[in-house]
């Protein structure tokens, strides 16, 4: 049986005579990602092509697409105008910090369970482009594109696939340069929103209580603003855009 790691894409050859029946778990030797595998009706695993077909990138929610497109177009026009102004400025330091960077349109990936619909609706109304993952593989394929820098997950995301644990494991296994570009948020029942110590100890950027979902856009705006301010000069030196 050949299986494909949905994290690093390496193909692994397994001895079918030693494979247990039903679902089982394999650890990728390259990236240490846990892979959950299941035999098909014939007793064999899915082919690499079938695995790719079942691991399509998380699709975008339809709500809010028009608002996001309009906001993105406006942001692109403003960026072009600011670049022109910067080229004409004698004192370039005046435009060192973009005052509107916190208002730029953002893409956000949701890996949620029971609070998915409520969260997606609130974020779409706030101008986010929302992607919805049903499995960890879908989430990973969407992140692989490099355009989605915000991810919200919850403990009840795809529990049969260990969804929350897989998301956390992926974040923990990232190089520091990659981890800085992923803004990771956990949405839970028993946390205090914006508890920085709790988030730090768990290698997260933000924790949010489910009761605060209606205020989630405001919480994200403030938290991301603080994060971008912290890394402003680092991003400038590295030529990176803010989150």
C-alpha cells in the first residue's frame, strides 16, 4: 500500500501483510505528521491519486465573497496610490508605517465543529474571505497555497481524524519563519478571550471563548494589530508583508 503524507507530500510504501484491518495510524518519517489511514472495501488502501482527490483544498464559503472582492480591489488601488506617493515623497519615512494595514482584506481558514456556521457568518459579514475545512488534509492543502495566514480551530474539529491535535501538531512542527506567518487561534468554551499567557504556553497566537463569537472581528482586529506592531521592523527588514 502506498500512502501520501498530507503535510509534506512524501509517499510511503507499507507492507500490506502487516497492515491491520480498519483504521490505523502511521507517523511520517520525514515530518513526523500522524497519518490516519483506512482500507477500502477491497482491503487495500486508497491510491495516491484517490488520496489527492479526497484532500482538495478547503473551499471558500459563499457568504461575503462580494464584500471581500470589493474590499480587496479597494485595497489594491490604495496600495498602488501609496506606492506612487512614496516614489514622489522626499521624506520617505512619512510612509514607513501604513495606517490602513489593519484594514486590508484577509483570508481565514476555519477548522471548527459545532460553532462553524455562526463563526463563518460573523467573519464573512466583517469582510473576511472564509475557507471551511472538513478534514485536516483539506486544511493543509489550503495552507500549502501560502495565501491564508489566519486559522481558527476548535477541539471538536473532525474528532474522528484527531483534527485539533493534527492542527496543533502541524503548528508545533513548523520552522520559526513559517510559524510567524500563521496566526493560529483556538476557539473554546473554557478559556478567557485574549489570555496571552494561555496562548503562549500552547504555541497559539490567540484564544477566544465561544461566547465572544459575535465580537470576534473586533477581537481579531485588535490582536492582529498588536502582532503586526510587534513584528513591524522585523517584517520591514525581511521584506515581508504584515499578517
